[in-house]
C-alpha cells in the first residue's frame, strides 16, 4: 500500500533541492545580499543550483506573533463591524487557505492582537506546529499563530507554501521547537530556519511540477483503494498520466510536434480514436507511420539450428526476459548463422513487443540477435 503522505513529502523534498523542474542557469539569482555565505556550511543540508541562494527566513521575511485580547469572550461580537477572529479551528484538514472564520471580535480588540491581510502566511506555533496556511481574508489572530509576510517578494506564494510544508522545514522546526509540556515555535526560532531560494521563474516551474505530480499521487490514492495490493495497476495509472502530459512541464521553447501534421494520413485519425486529452503542442499519429514494424521468424525445425559454438547468434525468446524487466541483455541459446537467415535480425536499441500470451509487453534489446516468429514483433 502506497503511503501518500510519505510520497508527497518526498516530492517536496526533491523539488526544493532543484531536482524536479528545469533549472536555467541563465536566470538571474534572487536579488538579495550574498547572505548564503553567512549561512553556516553545516546548515546547508544539500546542494542547490548555482543561481539559487541560501538564506535564513528572518532575513527575507517579516515575522510577527499573534496576540489575544483578554478575556476573549468579552471581545467576541456578532456586529457587522466585527473583525474576523482567525483560529486553528477555522482551517480545513489538509487545507491551504483560510477563507472564513466562525467568530469575530470587536474593533477595540485589535489593539491587543495582530492584524492579518490577504496573502499573509500563518504558521501554527503550538500543538501541530509548523503547519502553514495562506490567509485570503483580513482578520486578527491569537498567539497560537505566527504571521509571515513576503515583504521582499523573493518568493512566489505557492512555492513558499510548499517550502514551508516540506519535511525539510518541519525537521528544522522540530529541532528548534521547545517547551516544558508542549513543543512550540517562536519568532526567533522560525527566523533562524535556513531556506533555499530559487529565481522566481524557476519557483513557478517547480510549483507546476509539484502540482502535476500531486495530481498523479491523487490518482494513485484513489486507485489503491480499489486495488490495494496491485502495484502494477498503480504503475499503469502513473504511466497513463505521463503519456497525457501530466507529469512534465510543457515549455514553449520545446516547439511543437506540428511537423507530424504533414503526415499524409493524420486526418484519418478520428476524434473517437483520440481517447486522451493531450497538450496543445502534441500531435496524434498512428504507430505504423512513425516506426518500422517486422514480425520475427523461426527456422524449422528449430532444434536443428541450435548451437553451442561461439559463432552462434543470440536466439531471443520470451523466456530470456526478466520478470518486470525492461531490457534484454542475454540469451540462453544460440542458433547457427544459416538459421538467422530464416529469422529476423535484432540490433541494440530495437524494441521487441510480445505478440502472444502476455501480448503487448515491450522490451528494449541491448544485444544483437535473432528472434522467434511466435514470440515478438
């Protein structure tokens, strides 16, 4: 059974290390003092691209702690001029945004609290500490929250959300959290957390990649409830997402597959043949228009052509492939040269497709050889 949360955490950790989206070395590094040289080497837990920067959160963001007017019940109101009173109970499980509150406080309560604006990040500082949310409303927050503001605009908001949500950040918060009975964070501890900062354009690409992979994880999660122990079904779902363009970013500089539109018979592909949605710069084509296809052949009787000599030619059979394998590296038998003339020659890089039994299973040949008629295309 796939642990979805573990999978999502792995994706985020890969993303914030610069290993999920395209890194363009020509993109300028974030405009900030060269503070990455001030970050201790031991705090740089992984390698980052050359145009990224290391920083501490407190150097690039403003951080405040919430406050509560006391006693809070005396400040609660149902009046229209009441100010949204944001509590942890107002967030949805696994939610990203804060969009409404159940309670409001009187305007005079604001002086003893802290104001929050749309776009502010709220970080829980006790109990399930370190969980980020983005506020989409104005309001006030109590001292169970830390407010983080992207005032220097070095972060794309969604990238910052995923960064703060990563296991990497949670592990830092765990080390810095302290308390007699309950772990908690304060401004100084959050400000000291070390973060990698990519160029803004790359942050946007990273977010697109994260969300595409998360969409695939959602498919896996929905599928595994039906096929709990069938990992092959889960793998197939992931591959299906890939061939629909949902796993990678479409870059304008890649151009399009429009040259395929010149193929004489493309117009013969009907809409009912197009059973998937694909990106705009992809094209549909029949396999036979793009690759050469041959069927194998077998000299008869095959036993008369089997040989143990070094001059023999690899005789590729379905029994030579490994279970769940991708490549064909070796054969158990060889045939005489004259037998190869009655078969089909295979070269490294050729694809072999099973045409009987478990038909349609592809393998890539890493060797030269000949293959049997009733086994492969």
